[in-house]
């Protein structure tokens, strides 16, 4: 089966508009940051999902569980209990990291960097018996004078 042409798609969308048969957003949930999540029904795709950030914080990003639902790797949206348990697990991990950092030894350094006094990029080695440029020999110039 071939793809529909551009004009047939325009005509289809125009007739959908006249019949008011366009896709609709069905809101599925909202997280603690105020981001709303929805599914689009009545589209050509199997599942179209998205999110709307709150108006006061447009740069907020959804959590990992919601992102996996939006991408389609999860079949069902995360429930409130799962979100709370993951948040408490993250808080426990942060507390454990802080405790580990308190007891870890502090190592200070006062000397030069590990690469030596010039820890930048290394220069190609220069040897006396190699020419720096083809045909250039500083020994021959010294001999002539």
C-alpha cells in the first residue's frame, strides 16, 4: 500500500475539521511539580502522549517514570504510591551519600600537578639528529661561519 499524497492528507484534515472529528486530549495525571500528562485519542498513531508544564515554571522536566510512560516503554502511567516510594528511595540515597562523604578521608595536594610543572599538552619530542624542516641542518650553518 502506498503513502497518501500531500493533497489527500490536506483534504482528510479539512473534512475532519468540518465534521469536528479531531483528536482530543485525555488528561491522565499530574505530578508533584504541577506537570499535566495526557494522551491524544483519535490520531493516526497507536498512542500519542505528552505533557504540559505549569505556566509559572515552563522549564520543568518530567520525572523518569513519567518520561518512560510518554516514550511508550511503560504501558500504564505511574501511580502515586510508586512515585512516593521512588522519591523516598532517592532521599535515602542522598542521605547515604552525605554520610559516606563525611567519613571519607580528605586528601589534599600542595605540589605541582600530576603531569609535572606543565600539565598541558605534550610537545612532540625534538632530537638533535633529526631535521626540524626538510633540508635544514643547523650544524652545516655553524660550520660555514
